[in-house]
C-alpha cells in the first residue's frame, strides 16, 4: 500500500485525471476513427483517394491548429483551451452520427483535427507544468500507455459495432467526450489548477514563429516525424482496405492487429522507455524508425495471420521508441514560457498524417497494396537522415549551454 501511495504521489492529481481521461476518450475514439475509412467505403461508396482526403483532412487542420492552440495556451492558460476543445470534440462525434454526405464528413473531420490540435499540445504542456523535470519522460510514457490502454479495447468493440450499427459508435464516443469535459472542468476547479501563462510578457504568434524557426533541432525533429507519420498513417486509412482485399476476414484481422498493437504498448512502453533513457533521445528515435520501416515493408508482403502479426510487432516496437521520445524531446528543447507553443509547433508533423493517406490511397487504387507499403517504407526510412542531423544539432547545443 505504501509503494502504491508513493507511486501515486510522484505526479500531480490532475496529471492522473488527464491519464484516466485519456484511457476513456481514446478508447471511445478508437472505436470509431480507425473504421471510418471502411464506413465511408461501404456506406457512401467513395473512391479511395476521396476516402484518403477525408481521413487526412483532420491532420491538415491539426497541423495548422496545433501551432495556434499551443500559442494560445501559453498566452491565456491551459484550461480554457483544453475545455473548449473537448466540448467541441464531443459535438463533432454527434455530428458524425447525423452526417449523410462526403462534404459533411470532410468538414467534421477537419474540426476533429482542430480539436485534437488545440487539446493535445495544451494537455502535454500542462503535464510538463505540473511534473518535475526528472519525471517528465515517465509521465509522457504513461500518457502514451494510457492512449493504448484505450486502444486495446476500442478496436474490438468498434469491429463489432461496424458490422451491427456504426452510428452507435459515434453516439457513444460523443457522450464519452462530453462526460470527460464535464468531469475535467469540475476537478480542475476543485483542485485549483492554476491557469498557466508562461511568462510576464504575452507570447505573440509572430515572435513564437521566429523563435521556433531558429531552433534547428526542433525543425529536424518535425521533418523526420512528417516522414514517419506518413507511413504510420496507413494504419488508419489504407491498411484496413489492403487487408480486406488481400486476406480472408481482413477486417477482423485488422481489429485484432490494432489490439495487439495496443496491448504491446501497454505492456512494453514503460520498461522499454526506462531502458531507452540511457541513450540520446534522437538515437532512440532512429532505431525506432528502422523497426517501423521493417513493419511497413512486412505489410507489403502480407499473405495471412502470421505475416500480418510479425509486421505489426515490428511496427509497434518502432512506435514505442519514437512517439513518447518525440514528446520528451520537445519538452527538452522548449523554454518554460514557450512550452505550449513548442508542443503546438510539433503538430506540424501531422502533415505526414494528411499526405500519407492521400498518397497511399492513390497507390492503392492505381497499383496495389504491395507497391503502396514498399513506397511508404522507403519514405519512413528517410526520417533517419533528419533524426541524425537533429541529434548532431542537439548535442552541439547542449554542449554550448553547459560551457
């Protein structure tokens, strides 16, 4: 009992609230969004390229909105940005429930991207605000684990609802997000979480852009992450279509793969992150890029359960190394008064999530899944160049500061 109390005490109570909310909210969204491509294909009979555009639009708006949302959270505080984004997010899923045309789905998914872009940088910045510097990598790893705890259950329930009543999944997800914002509002008020605004002087968008443009390590991190995300984005857009057309019971296999992915992250994220702390952050990301590339390449030759599972295991190991390390590196690079802005700027990596489904949809329709995943593996492998350059800049900058 004492050890449990000590473990709980290492983080602020609101950090635990955010982690618990992440489990529920992400579980609900993983019930719907991974199956949106299938829903659009079967219910609206859309072309793969248009499906790719619909899926990818959220990441385009997220790219733009993330920077704005992060900057606003530095200027006006984390709470109003987070709560406003969560409430709007709930309305988006209720909107999916009523949408009946491609235009509405594109519009709503664009707003979905904005909500994510406003909430995620502000929530990550708040976690960093409330956590000792020595424990932040652990906190970000726990956050990523929380995402995947939700993801381990959501896809299986989503697969069932996709075959029974896809609209019910939208209703459940909207209700979960609405409940989350109400609970978070009440607990933030009860726990008196300060509305963090960084420094005494307001952070203007122009000043933030100028500062971040000069941070080469952040620039290389974002460029490498764009390529990684372009490959990783195939999981939510073109992988289910590829599996559905190439192996028996492809949609069920896809839902099982998503759960394997989530369970692996839940079980391995903390021990792997603890071991990875011994190495330079971008070096860890380079190893992750190699493993993720190998997973994508494996999907190009998938012919059944065995090759599909092996490919997902490799991709997941890469994911475990890359994504929490990316958040931790942004925190290392960010001045305290620009933390939200830096986390917002890192959302530019979502360009890969926008372009990936469109490029993949084109390759899937004009060639086949094998060509699609070979090309995306090559793109993801290119991220190593940027991570290597970023590592050099980061080491040089750290050495200069320590003198």
